[in-house]
């Protein structure tokens, strides 16, 4: 692969990042994942806007302007001939002597991007659905910022795997916050789409926003509020959303089947609507 690092393009094996980079030492960095379909960027504007928001929230200096950022995204797709998959972008506070105090603002930040091919359209989970187990949400209190602190979500996924499940849903104060790397949604018995309201507790998913908009346009009542594990287990449908998963049905939670244990019909409609409209709008 050809990667981008601090203004240069290079084969991935030639990239060098200092061991003093605060991304390694302090998890002092943010990231974004943008899906690529047909060699085009899916929901680019949303991901670019969230990157700016995360950077502002942590006083991180994004060394490229809006126009350059789009050029870089397009160029990394072209240089790698990527048709389907994702672009990963990471921005950290750069390298400095190890200190809890941030280095001066003029310390060069570290910005890199790479691509990863993935058959996102042919994901078998879209047809089969996934099983999830619940775990306590032990992450920090600013989950609305997309930081590189992914140790706990990684542990949650390992726990799910050890239990024979596909993913973990995280629970705090008796209610679901989100999946380990996706937004959690349920469909109630009276066909309302229920998803957690935005706050510092969860990431404002770009796919979430689109799916809520599509559901409302489709005549579905959307309720943004917290829900319990018990409510989710008794729901008519459950699903997750994320940039590279789009919409994936959840068919069991902690061993309890959701309805008949098959992917829900509204979930499938929303996936099809999402893929069709966002693929057509990709840039
Ligand atoms: N929640 C968490 C914790 C995530 O890591 C992600 C990332 O994929 C999401 C939600 C979904 O966000 P998006 O739809 O912007 O990919």
C-alpha cells in the first residue's frame, strides 16, 4: 500500500513515526474512518466535519485545510486503486518529551492515512445478522470525541469472541450506550426506531444520522432516547450502524433471540436505502 504521512506519500514499509509520538505514549490522538465504494468517498462531508470537531475538542492542530483534506482522501484512493473498503486517518499531537502537559502548539502534529480493502457490500453479516453480548461500559466520559483510546472496546470485542458472540454492546447505568465500534438501535413493537440520544456518552455516528433521516423520510417515527438491555431483548428488531458496516441486523442479545431470530424487515429496508442513497451520493 501507499500511505500518506505528514505531507509525503510512501510505501507503507517506509513510514517512520517517533516512539515519542503522543499517539503511542498518551493515546493523544483522534481518527476517522471513511468508507469507499466504487472508488468514491461515502459520507465524506460528515466524516470531515467530525474530524474537525474532534480536533477542536482536544486543541489538536489539523495541518491541512478543508480543500487539501478532500484532495488527500481522493489521492489515497487513486494511488491505491481502491474500489471498495475504507480510509483510516489519524491525527496526533506529535512527538515531544514525555509529559502530561501538552507540548507547545507549534509542535508538528502527526497526520497519516492508509487504505484497507474490504468487501463492505458483500458482508455476510448483512444477511445472517450478528449476536451480541453486553459488557459494562468502562470507557472515559468523552466518547463523543473519536479518540484512538480503543483498548477497552478491543477488550469488549475479545470478551464477545470468547463467549462465541460477534460483538459487544456496552451498558452504563442500566442503559445501552453503543456497540464496541458502532451505534446500537432497536425497533419497538409499534415500529418506532429507537436510538440513544446524543451526549458525551456516545459517538455521534455519521451513519446513525443518515439512517435516522432515511427512516423519518420513510414514515418511521424516530425516538432518540436511552433503552435498557431488557427492552432491546424484547424489541421487534435490533441493528447496528457504522461507516463500513452500514446497517447490520442483531439477532440475539446475551443469548436471547430478537423476535424470531432472523434479520428484521425494517432493518433490511434501512440497509438497502442507506446503501443505495449513500452510494449514489458518494463523491
Ligand atoms: N460508536 C463507536 C464507538 C464507534 O467506534 C463508531 C465507529 O464506527 C460508531 C459508533 C459509528 O460511527 P460512524 O457511523 O460514524 O462510523
